[in-house]
C-alpha cells in the first residue's frame, strides 16, 4: 500500500513538475543585415542577430544555428537599436495651458496619452522619457499589454515655484490653491524645501522614475520670463536629496547659464534644453557625469513665425531675446561636445507631434550629422534613462540603446544606410504647415520592442 502511495506521489509530482516548467522562450533570427550598434561609426557588415525572449542572445558575422527561430531576412538593410526620446510630454495635448487647466478631464489626458504612446512606438521610439505630466499609470498599461507603446520613464508632476514654468494655474488662482494639474499630480507648486520634499516623494509614490524641476522660465508660457532663476540652492539640493533617497536623479528645465551651473553644482544629472550651453558648462558637466537634452527646433529660422509666438506680444519679445542669447549653442556643442540625448518636447495633438518628431530628427542631422544624431537617439539615451538606478528603473534586465549580446531586444530595420542617408529613419524637412505624416515611416521596415514585433513590412 505504501509502495502504491509512493508511486502515485512520484507520478503526481512528475506531472506537476512538467506542468510547472516554463516553455523555452521564443526566438527570432534576423539575417542578412548590416548593424549599427548604437556606438561605433562603422556598421557590422553581413551579420545576424538572434533574439531569445526579450533579450539579444547572439550578434555574429557567422551563421547562427537556431532551428526553431522565426527568421526575418533583412535583405541587406540596416539593423539598429530602437530610438530613445529623452524629453516628451505624452499627456499634454494643448492647445494651450489655460485650456488644459480649465476644460480638460483625466479621461481627455488619458486618451491622448494612449494615442501618443502608440504613435511614438510606430515612429521607431521603443523608449520614451516623459519630462512632466505623466504618472505611472500609462507605463503600467503599456507594460501589461493593455495598450501599445514604448518603454516609459515618467517624471510625474512638474515641480516648480509660484509664477515659474510649472505654474499652470488660471490667472486669478491664489497661491497654493488646488488646480486641475495639481489634483491630477501633473504639476505641483513648490515654494520651500518642505514642499520639494513632500511632492518629490509623492512623485516617486505615483510611479516616477526621476524628478523634474522647473528652474528657468519659458517663451510661450504665461507668467515666467525665460531668464528666471527659480528655486533657491537649498530647494534644488532638496530635490536632488529626495531623488538620491530613491537611487535616482533630477532633470532640470534650465535656460540661463547661471541656472545650468547652479543645477549641476547641486547634483542635477540631466539639463533640459540648456540653450546657453558653452564650454565652461561642458567642463562642469563632464566633471559631474551629467547629460543634456535640447529641442533643436528652438534654433529653427522660422521660430518667430510660429502663431503661438508671433501672435502674443510678450512671447514674441521673449523669443527674440532668447534667440539672440542662445545663438552660440550649436557651435559650442560641436566645439565642446558632451553627452546629449534626443529631445522633441512637443505639446499638442498627435498629428502635430508626429510632424515635430520627424522635423527634430531632421534638425539633428542638419546640425550634427548622421553618426552623432544616431548615437544621440540610441546609446546616449540608454545611458541617460539608466540613471534612474536599481530601485526605480522598471527595465533592468538589459541595456537600452545598443545592439549587443544581453541587451534588450529593442530593434529597428530601416532601408538603406542611415549613416549615409539619414532620411530613412523617418525625417521631415518642414515643421509648421507640413502635411500630415504616415502612422509609420515607409522606410522603417521592422519595429521590435522587448522581443515582440510590432511592424514588419519585409
């Protein structure tokens, strides 16, 4: 009897063990491709890449044996890492800050964010860092498969002073009053070290992977001159201290040179916009291990003709002043290059942002050439988002922005060679007044994120 019981238990445990075994991860084999790995100037010619599960298992110039793999023949095209957008606002649809503050609900923001997430992925961006306005819900929906979108690093609420660049309240709103943006934790007024600590910690509670501090003003915003030096050194240091508690970092909206230097000396790791960049700042950035992201549309010759600028006298005056001050950025960045990641900073409709993204790609190439632009859009962005650390980084299994063994399988295949013809990455040569763009560039033939193919027209 005992023997029969032991046999039964053995059989049961055998079945249970077999039932509990994970199936072998799916494999995808890309063949006949030339690889831009996100780092090196020369492509790896006539190569293959084997993806297993959600990671790159093998990169080889020789044959790769993978009998059960799904094979994708690249046809001599270029395989490269998925693009990384380092400064976006997926929740902010416009058309203006007052409209979003006074007449927009959480449903409106959520629907817009969902549409923006899919648009970004289909433009080749497998990772997006949101620079304010989005909490952790959109990432949870993407990562669970409920909606389609890129990997998503969020900053939650903008943190900024009264009258600063995070003050989206109606004109008549008194200090400290509840607003649409504050109720939804999209922007918070912080006017003391205690405020910074409270709302910074709350941002991490709400799903932030890093903090965003609004240090300078803006051009088309209502209350703030672009020259603003918002936040005391103690308040900025408090934001850095809170981020350090979580093993993460602070990104700072900084225009003036003084603002950038103050931020870097306080421990800020990511300078946003940074239009007054020069070689002195470059030296300090390298010493501090910091990055910069800049929306190059700020240097577009037609900037002063944009309706939001041209039709508002205060904004037009600010834009003229800013353009004169920021004129040295491109030359200084070429003379004293630092780690610069890709930034679009679009606030508006999905169609408008699709156009702006393509134009931002184009300007990167126009100003800095294809190789530097590709590195900006791939490996540098991957290094930047990894600063969120072991605790708050939701994607720690592999590297981002590179094609190498052990990296995440975030992969694109494009027609031709983007190091020679950058337009194949999906550029657009016109911004305002441009025709609507396709849902995904025709030259972008394969989009894979986390080992899953979302587009394949080969």
